[in-house]
C-alpha cells in the first residue's frame, strides 16, 4: 500500500543546517474571539515542530512508546517552558516553527523555538523536555536519541 | 486527604428526572475569530456531559480502562453523530448540556443531547457510542452499565 | 518580503478532479488517553480541508470578513453535520481529508468529506455550511463563491 | 428569564483571601495518547482561572470588548509565561487552579498561578498579561481594573 508520506513531501518540514523548520497554517481552531491566535495554540505548534524534528531524525512516538528505541517504553513530556508572545498571528496566516537543540543533559533536552512570519519573530520559547517511562520515571537520554540530536546542538546557545 | 469533589458540589452537574444537566462556561479557548463558539467546541461540551452523566451513575473512565467495570478494559468511543448548530454562543456565556439516554442496544448507547442557554436550544445532537476493548473490538454493554442507564431510557424517543 | 506559501508548495493540499485533498499529520494534541484520535479532532481536520479547498479557489476568510468577496462582511459557519467514525487513527499517522461539493443551495453549501488512511476510510461526514453576516443573518451565496464551487459539484451525490 | 449562573453557584470558582480558586475536571479532550494531560491543556485551565477571577471582580470580556470598562475596546492577551510542569494529571481528576495577582504595572498584570490536586502542586506558572486595543496597541491599566485587583496584590511575591 502506498505510504501517504510519499505523496506529500515536506509534510514534516525540513532541516536546514542546525535548525528544523515546519510551516503551519492558521485555521479557525487556532484563533479566539479577539480575532487573534489563542496563546496556547502556539504551544501546540511548537510541539508539532519538536515532533517533526524528532521524526526527521528517525524517531517516532509510536516506536518510543513500544520500547523500540533505546529499550524501555517511553514518551517525551515537557518539564519547563518559558515563552514570549511578541506579536499576534491571524486566520489564514502561514507561520514557520523554527526549532534548535540548545542542550542535551543526562535526562533532558533543551530546545529553542521561534514562531516566525515573513522574517518577523512572533513567539520565542525555551522548552525543556524529559523522556519518562510509562510509570512516570525520568529516563536517561539513550544513545539513539543522543546521537541523533548531538550534531544539532547549537554552540551559540 | 480531602477529596476535591467534596469542596465543589455540582461540579459534575446533576440528574433531574431522566436527564443529566451540566453547566459549561464559554472561555477564550472555545471561541474563534468570528467571535462565536467554534463548532467543534460543542462536541467537547457534549462529551463532558456524557462523561459526567456516566460519572454520576458511578462509572469512571479510569475504572473502565482498568477493567474494573464488567470485566475487560474498555473505553467509550463515538461511532455516529448527527448534530444541528441552530444558534451561536459567545465568550462569557453559561450554557447547559442536557443529556438523555434514548436507546440501549447490544453494544451501543444512543444519547440525545441539547446545548441550551436561557431556555433556547443552541445545538442538538444524536450520539451513538460504543464500548470497545483496548484492541478496538466492540464489547457488549455489560450488566453494570446497562442497569445504570436502564432507568434513564426516555420512552418518548 | 518572501511569501512563506511559496516555500511550502502543497501546504493547502491540492485539487484532483472534483475533489480537494489535504494531508494531516496526527500530533499529541489530536489524541486522547485512549491512545486514539479524539473524535472532535476529526471535525477540526475537516474544517481545515474546507478552508484549504476554499483557499485554492481563491477565497480567503480574511477577505470574506473584510467584505471584499461578494459585498457584506461574512463568515462560513457549520449548520448541520452527520458523521460516522468508522476506524481509529493514532499518533504519527498521516491521514488525508477528501472534500467534495455535493450541493450549492441558495444560502448553503453541502460538502461530503472523508478522512482516509492508506486507502481506508476512517471517517465520513456530510456538512452543511452557511455564510452569515457579522450580525448572524444568513446571506445568499454570491456569484463569486457560487462560480468558484459550481464546477466541483459532484453529480453523483 | 432565569440567569443560568444562579442555578450553578460556584461555577466561576471563589475568592479565598487574596487568591482565586477554580475547580477543573479532566475530560477526554484534555488528555493525550500518553494517558496524561497534554501540557498545553494546563494553559487553557490557567486562562479559565484568570477569566473567572476577573469575572468575580465584576469585569467581563464582552464588556471589555464593547468598551464599557475604562473606555476603549480592549482584550487581555498573554505577553510572557514561565511554567513548570511538575507532576502529571489524568482523566477524571479534579484539579484546582489557584490564581494570585503578584504585580500591577502601568500596562501589565503579573499573575502567579498553580494547578493543585489534593494539596500537591502539579504545575506552577508566572503569567504577564497586557490589555490591548483592537488594533493591538497596549493600553494603560485603567482605574476600574486597577482598583479591582489592587487589594489582591500579594505582598509576598
């Protein structure tokens, strides 16, 4: 059976240098009665960026959960986030989520993310994620994920 | 430790006669750029109504999933829905989700739901839900759920 | 300034014959604790499909709201929906939203939509939308939208 | 016609001393495939807490938008947020959103928010909101909002 991914190149965005880029269209669901994008929608967009960055590095959430990557069944969860909402976005806009890996710790990854539109930064965020087991225990970042991300760690951060 | 439910009576709505009533406040997250409530938000409200109806009948999603009710681990999923969006709702509104059980089949429950505000029907829906196992197999409605709902089946539908 | 759309061809899907196709990736936000896609998420996906179909026909929500299309400021709202949830979707899946225009009435458009994955229909829906003014009054479907959709009306429905 | 608020006392939570408390039930929509509450859902809960705190102080979003409070039409938007996700929440849980006003600036309000369950802090956040005009211009916090919040500013922060 044809893989739908093959029909839609670029669906998971692309990696340019040390950064991952994902385009996001603003739909009804992302906006609120103020006419602007609801603030928590940007966290959803950032999560999509992180998921697709990881995907292009060969790691899937289903495989992590099935324990196929680095052993024990695992999921990524967000532990800490600092986020600036600088400018608004609106219905029909196309924005880009830019993700960089700032730091790989023993059990955490720190990512820098920006939401941009036409060269303007709308939102910027620093996000610390941890890998946890099904029971909630933090797991060490294993060699597979570590080696996948290592070459992307931006030395400037 | 104090159960938070005890501090907030009415949090799960209440049963009046054969109907369950749940109040819902409209927040930013429920609206879109048109200034009105986003249509799919009403499905979320209806799901809250169904969950709290079931809750007041003594059935919890966690227990269903843990297999404590009627045996095998199970979750409710929506199989079919017909929904009329008659009038809009807006930020700050208080609406009520009214849920009745129209029919109990071998493996399905059919519920009639209305979203009302100040006596006006905003949305009405007919929802067929099924109980499925973790592998996706439809399960028969067991005696616990059947007996819980039986007295609520509205003969008029 | 570069238009981000130009960097991401296919972001709004594509029209094939009388149908519009939009790929959608399943992210964390679309799933629930059952491990499956939350039922109301499919309504969000269908709305994205309708928005991008309209977009590829040259109609933008911002222009409708600014009154640039066919006169009075207007927005599309859903009036009626009938939806079957046939099979589940899961995290990381790529699904396609297929949209056809079944009927153009005086003030309504009826669309047939399917969510498919690898040739399998997961969800099918019939959706009646109306164009309303800012005050909530239904508006006649003007010549611009009528002529845009007319050639897509599938005679089989 | 009866006001639905009167039928549901406590729907907007309550003020205890310098803090606002809002109970929130966890439904399907709030969780994701990991079985836990999706991280961005906590931002929605925090926004509900802020909205209901403001509501109990006599300020409604509809009135702000209609320009009935302190003059020019206005909406609250989030400018900055720092958030720690300490412990997970699950389906059926009842959590409480605790909101305090930490600081009133010329054009900003800084709020401290905690999401707690049975005495345990699950999430804590510092949120800076600004009041903006419809065109996006930051507005000074007027006397009505200032005086409403002033007595709640917690001197310990």
